[in-house]
C-alpha cells in the first residue's frame, strides 16, 4: 500500500468516527431529566459480579446492602436482580464488551452495583474487545464518574467529577495503525459532554455549600479538546456566582495533591476522562489505596457503582480471591444508597467503613490467609452498623 492509499484509508476511518460522534451528540441531547427515585414504585438494584475477584467482593457488598435495606425489600420498595455473564470468558466468546443479553438485563435495572472486569491488553490470550466499563458508560450514557476521597485526620475531603464518556477513552479501541511506522489514537470533547459534567460538579459544590471547584486540564498544550473543556468551564462558572473556581494543569495537580500545605484547599475537582482516572487513583492512596475507594457512574436514566480497582486475576490464580478487600465496592454501595435516596443509611455505612478500615481495625485484611477474609470483614462492618452509638463512636476517633 502506498502513502496515498494509506491516507485515504485513514480518512475513511476518521469519517466513520466523526459520524458516530455526531450520532452520539444527538442522543445526548434527547434525554433531559434525571430519574426521580422517590416517584418509583420499586427500585431495581442490579448486582453484577464481573470476573476475577469481582464475584467475591461483590457478594459481600450485596450482603451489606440487603442488611441495610431489609425493610425496603420486605415492603416491595427495593428488589435485587443478580446478572451473570459479564465475565471475560463470556465476553471473549461473544466478541463483545457487553453481550447483548447482559445489556438488556442491565437496562431493566435502575441502579447497578458492579464488580471489577478484566480488560484485555496486548499480549493477553483474549481478543481485543473494548473495556466493559467503557462500554457500559457509553451504552447507558453514564457521563459522570464521581469519586470521593476523605481522610478526616489530614483535612482531606475531595470529590472528583471525572468525565466518563469522552476524552481518550471514548475512542480507545478505535485508533488506527496507518503502517508499521505510524499509529494514531483519538480523543474527543463535545460542548454538551463537557457542559453536563462541569455543571454537575458546580451544582454539587453549590448545593453542599462547598464553594470551591477546581478544573483540571492540559489546555496550554492540548489546545483543541482540553481548551474546549476549559472554555465550557468558564461558561458554567457564570451560572454559579456563589462558587469560587480555579483551574490547574494535570501535571502540577498531581504534585499539589501531595503538598501538605496546598492539598486541603482543594474540594471539588472536575476533569476530562484520562486525567480523572490518573488523579483519582493517586488520591485514593491517601485513604488507604484503590482498594478502599468507591466510584459512582451517574447518568440521567441509569447509574452504576463500583470499586475503582481491577479484577486481580493473580489472586484468583493463587487461590486467594476470598481474601480480597471488599472495602472499595462497599464504599460504592454506600454511594448507591445515597443516590437512590437513603442518605442516612449511606452515611452510617461510610462511618462503619471508616471505623473498621481506618480507626479501630479490630481485624485486618492482608489479601492472604494470615488475615481476615472478605466474609469476615463484611460481618465486622454489619456488627459495627448495628451499634446504636455508631456516630458517637465515629466522632470519638476524629
């Protein structure tokens, strides 16, 4: 193939990507209102184990949700729906990030608690299928990835709003090898996609009287897409005169999170997709690592809650999956409770997690048989939740 033919092939590839993005923009503009969970006769919570350690830790989070929502289950307000089939084996067999039957089941739920899933990479024995997480965010239009990180004794109280459906990840499987010397990947930023995530961050800050939003980009170098994200932030900021805001570049922002004098000044941060992934993993280390942080993926019609770590297949191969730390997905379960209107139950679960994982630590999770297993840790959390003096106990550690 000569150079002219390679350029024509690349142009055809790009044309298809552009048409797909224009179609996505049309769909974004179709859905205007968020689900009002208070008006639903029944809330359906989907439970998706995923693969690797996913089914092990998700089962423990499900136990805790059922414990906290036992009255709602009895009176028919809440029901749980266990969804199988999002394993790497099934996805690889069907050559799809999310098999069609699994996707239809997901769409029958209002909110989803999802365990980690394996994403194939170069050299793996699996076909080159898209990340199940990325596919779910796109299929259900889960545009806001919300990740809180709190370390009270260090004055850290951060909430990250990561754009979830655009940026480098949106087209991560759609790059092109032009020839052996040249490969191209793509990133995408839209007006509506940027507006809705930035507005969500400002809205959260305003409603919770936090009064500070930090916009993170690399707009000085990535001028078109990151520049657009920052321009939209300026537009949104005009709608919230009560909220102070500033902007930082991603490289210096990673440094300032470890700056003891500066880091407590950050409150709500909003970022494009890739930067949000990187910065939230760094931030989670302050709380005890990615195994302790939960994540919400919010859309107007659906919402999905998960752990922020991977599927850890090595733990399964070594027979240690039952010792995996379920804290991250349990924090995701707490965010799920808050999202569907059970704020008090969510608050109690967060306090119990802090007591068990950061303060009291009566039993330890080591990931091996010299520590507690996930079931024992979930029992510890439920016992802590049953303490009538839970909030007083939590406050005493601060």
